[in-house]
C-alpha cells in the first residue's frame, strides 16, 4: 500500500511540474508573439540580412516566420523554468550534496545553449551565407531571396548548434547517473571524434573552413566533457567514501 501511495505521490508531483512548465510555455509564447515583430526587425537590421529583400512568395510565409520566431523566443524563456522544475521533481530523491551539485545544471545548461546559438549566428551563419552567395555568383545566378528562405536557413542552423553545445552538461549528468565514466569516454575518444566530425559536416556548409569552424569547437566541447566527467566522478567517489566511514 505504501508503495502504491508513493507512486501516486510521484505522479501527482510530476503532473504539477508539467502543468507549471506548460503554463510557463503558454505565457512565454504570448511574450514571444508580442515581441516577435521587434525581434525580426532587429535581425533584419543585422549585416547578414543587408542584401536580402524581405519578399514573400506565399500567403503564409510571413505568419509562419512570425510564428517560428515567437516559438523560439518562447522556448528560450521556458528552458530555464523547465530545467528548474525537473530539478525540483528529482530533488527529493537526492542527497543534500547531490541536490546542491545538480542545481547549477540549470544556469550552465541555459548559458551553453545561448553560447551555441550565439556562435552559430554570429560566426557560422555569416560564413554560410557568404559561401552560398559566392557559389551562386560564380555560376551567374541572380540572387532573389525571400524572408522565408533566409529565416528557415538560419533557424535550421542555430537550434541544432545550440543543442550540440549542451554536450558537457549531458555528460556530467550521465556521469552522475553512473552511465558513463571518464575512462570510458577516453577509450571511445577516436569513435567520438569521428561522430563529431560527421555531425559537424552535417550542420555546417559544404566548405572546408566552415567544417573546421564547427568541428574544432565540438572537439573542445568533448574534451571539456571528459574533464567535467572526471571532476564529477571524483566528487562522487569522495562522497561515497565519506558515507562509508
């Protein structure tokens, strides 16, 4: 009976956290719709959009881009709230030290996501546009872009890169769960590098410089992940040693 009550309590707590996240997302989506217009105007004023005419080639192009922008803004606002709610849900099952140790996942995850988006928008995105433009001009093509092509291209780049930048936090979390260890990460370094090269090539434009620009940060992130995993693993062992005394 006690076990059944515990399961029910967990389900009730989970529902509570999910409701809070859902409400936060709805409110954030409202904020996103209210600010999407100004955000798009700000992006339009950036150098990368200077030569792009905001043409629309379909009746729904404008509203779809507006909705995508509002959705991304909503996700950015909701992300730290969702991470905090997840932490609150798992907190009762953690020791005091583990709770304190995992709390910083929230700001670090958010900052890494922002760092990934910033890197892809300010460095990778302009290089991709210049490369594509040079190719088009080399074959004598007339460049006529619409806002749908511009923003779809941009959103398809910055979101995957932002997610990839979460690697150190994910590795740390998996280390805390005991799924990976620093030694296992070091043993799989060659395989990991190969996978990261493939990922880097897939999310970067088809030129060597852009590939290097994304692959090198991915390698650095993986090495940082090993260091973070090692630090987490040592703290975990020290904690269990203190419990055994």
